[in-house]
C-alpha cells in the first residue's frame, strides 16, 4: 500500500491542530485532531479490506486471436476485466504491458478504468509483431485507489498468452528433384557425423573431392585402385547454412523472389537444428563477398541470431564482414588452367581435386560464392552438414563451390532456385522454357551424382508444373532420363 500526497497533507493538518491546540490552550482543536486521526485510520483499514476483497472478486484476462503469426502481420489483443461484487467496489485501473517487439498503432491505449459501480469492461486493439521468436504477454498492472484519494495499491496479474512469431512465408514451396516434390521434411537428416569416428562403416572407391586423410592405403594397395573408408560417429552434427543473396537472387515477382524461397528453406533447417540441438552456423555472401558469418554452436542465442540474419537478408550490396581481397590470396598458383571452364578433361579435374585437397587455395575471378566460402573459418568449411542455398546463374561457380564444400564437409545439400522458374515471361514460350528447365535439371543431376552431395530444386509449385506442361509428352510431374 502506498500513501498519496493527500494523505501527507491530512497528516500535516492533524499535526497542526495538535500543536495549535497546545499553544492556544484550545482543547477543541486537539479533539478535532484526534477525530481526524481516527477517521484516517478507519479509512486505511477499510482500504486494506477493500483491496483484499477485490483481489478475490476481480478477474483480468488477456487474449490474442491467434497463437502463431508472421512478422509484419496483425494480431488482435484484448484486455478484459470484470468484478463479481454484490455492491460497489474500490475504483481501479488496469494497464497492459505490451511486449517491446509488438508495435501498437496510434489510437486508444490498452488500459481499463472501472469506477465503483462498473462491473466489467474490455478493450481490443491490433498489434503488429516485427521480430521472429516466441513471446509471452506480461501480466497487467492493476492499481486500486480509495474514493478519497489517500491510498493506492498495485499488483500484477498472471502472465498473458504466448505467441510464436515466424518469418514471412512465400506460400507453398516446391522442393524436389526433376519436378517431383521432396518426400522427406526439409531440414531433417540422419544422426550421423564425422567427428570422433567410432567404427568403420564401409570402404568405397575414391571420388575426386574426397579428403586425402580418409584414403585407406591398405585397401588401395590391395585393390590397385584408390579407396576411402567412411566412419560412423555418435553425437549431433554441426550444420552450416551458406546463403547466397547476390543480385541474381532478386529475380521473381515481389515477395516471391528466388531469395524469399531459399530463405524459407534455410529457416526450416534452422528450426530443425534448434529442435535437435545441432550446432548451427552460417555464412552469407553477396556480390562483394562475405557479408556475415558465425561458426556453428549449439546455443539458443545462436539459433536466434541465425533466424534474424535469415529474415534480414536482401539483395542490396553490403559491406563485407570478411574482406576477400587479392592480398589474401598471394599464394595462389599461376599459369594454371582456367578452373571456371566447363571443358576440363578428366585428368584436369582429378589434378585440381588432388591439389585442393592438399591445401592449395585458388582465388577465382568473379566468383564471390566460391571465394567467400573458401575464405570462411575452418569451423564453417569443415561442418558435418553444409547447406548451400543459391541459384543456377553461374553453373561453373556452383560446381566449383560444391566440389570445395565436399572436400571439407561430410555431407553437402544444395538447394537451387532455377532461373527459368522465376522468369516473369515463363508462359509466353513453354517449349523454350521447358528446354531451359531440362538443361537446369541435367546440371542438378550432375551435382546430385557427386558422392555425399544431394541437389534439389526450389520454386513455386505452379511454376514447376507449368514448366513440365511444356514437355513433348505433356505429362504432369514428368521424370525424364
């Protein structure tokens, strides 16, 4: 209980009457002071009893019209109060405490004032949620006062409802291969890692891109052909998201660009990593190079930071957080065959794979995705699971990046937004669009044939269906050889 300024003025008046009665020898003033003091005590006693009764009779509820919402969307918040009293009650006011992440439009405040004779009242207003996460509406603050304004008392009600704020959705998303929808949930993976091998899992032929440290030299000598040994390990796998947000990722209708589709896929992996408590990291790359990176850790703030970064990604050029300059690559080889060429011979491909596996670094002109990933910290490049989200605007660069990723990580998953599926003139010439899609799918298949690499297409289901409708057989979800 708190006393107000009026209480202290009354107490001062009582003291003045007592002093004045003594100085003036006026007993009536002293009697008046005693009567006023008695009245003050009676009012205090009545207020304490009234507050105690009101706590039992008062019901305060807070509600939201939905429990899940997308960022930027509105949810109606309602604050309601009712008093179950036979007669009048002490006047009270209820002030809602809106979370800082919720924005309230100008208008009536979410407060309620109940006079002595009022039994119930409610107020509803829309709230806009801007930040991804799970939030609980704090308890409301109830302030009770007596009719004379001498005393007040405040207490807080129980916390209100919870709400999950999610990143914006671009609608249904097709994630699949050769026009067929992916059957397994995006973000799921086997509980297998590379760190701390426990037992030999299998011996298989060497594939260009395999790390030399996994070569089984005894099996190689015995079989007269290079073989590597896979190991099975326990524990959670470290996951790293490689997110491309260069200018080409802005293709598509507003709100349905390549980047928006890939962000939804990346968010699914982030959510999965948090559920399984897998260490999670990321590296984001634009046309200037690396814009941000975090090594994988299994902490709540790491998952939240990753989600915020996914939400904030756009196609605007940012100042690289990790400068990738020529000075950083002074040791690169000179006089080598152009690694971006699609006309490499098998021998060139094998030699490049062995050279990179031995630790040599190449800086490829006009390939920020490759260079940015190569310049990333060791903990990022050597994750157990690398998830690359990009498009097919530069197949040679993507092929080089996947090869480099495979030489470091245990498993690589590539999500590619085909440019033809985001062409606004898609329906004008379906035959040509279908041929472009076939060329893309052939490239995706080539990536998919690399050991421990899985490549998927990402786009709108309607656009993928429209592309397939341009096939000669005109069959839905056609899978071609």
